[in-house]
C-alpha cells in the first residue's frame, strides 16, 4: 500500500459541546468552513466533506484506521461550544500514523470573531504541515463572507437543512431553508454565499414541483 502524502489531512466532523443541542448546526458550519479554507491551499491534499461525514461518531473513532481508509497522514479533530455571544473552538492536529499530536489550540472568542478563528486554524495547520501558501490563498482565507453574524447564523441553519440527504425530497424542509436564506440576504444583500445557496435551494424546489 502506498504511503499517504505527508501534507494530506482529513478534517473530521466537529463535536457540538454547546448546552443547546440545536447548536449542532453551528458546529457543523464551523467544521465545513475550516475544511473549505484548507481546501484553498493547493499544497495540501484535503479529503472532501462528504467522505468524512461517516466518522461523525467521536466515541467510535480509530484515527489510524480512519486515516488508512481515507488515504491521509493527518487528522484534525475539533469541538465547538457556543454560549450567548461567546464561542470556544478547540482543535487538535494528529499524525495518525504515529498518534503524535502535531498541534493543538483552544480559541475563546466573541462570536463576531468566528471567521478570524476559522482562518487562524487553517493557517496554523498549514504551518504545522509545512504547506506553502501563496499570498492569494492567504487573502482568500482571510476574506469574511458577511459582516453580519445574524445573517451567517441563518445561512448555517439553512445549509445544514439542505445538506442532509434525507430532506432532499422533503418540500417543506427545502421551503424552510429558502426562508432562512431569504432572511440572511435580507440582512446582508452582499452575502454572496447565501445568494448562491438560495439559488441551489430554489432549483431543488423547482424540480419537485
């Protein structure tokens, strides 16, 4: 079996440590956006979100086995705790071949700093794996998708609904996601990702008419 590239990584689903279980949508959102930031770095091999979702159950994780199945050398685990306007993101990067911790950090920030946290995590991982980053990649990672946390909140709620494959034939759920996205773009008309997601949801609804 070929050795996994040293600069390869699987970002496993983040655990929701918030008191409210409904905040799972937020933990999922942070996980996906960290993964997306890492995927912008061409010097890294990053496993897709779809492939890592099978490893959501933290109690059943065997990192060496997961890494072998996904063909990576490194695994990132994390958790998110959101309380009021505060958020704690805890992450650890592990060389799954040796079970060695390469890097770990805990970010206690205001909720408004969540985009900076996501960028900081991606940059720290790139540094730990000696991955080269271009100025353009750094700039794209640092870009904030919206200036409104409220709009981002609506967007993440809608994205979680639409990402769940079992709702793809559920017209009511798709309509709920669309309503949430309309609130997001109503708050921030320049929120490009929300507009894009809204277009996709509307297409899905149209095909079910």
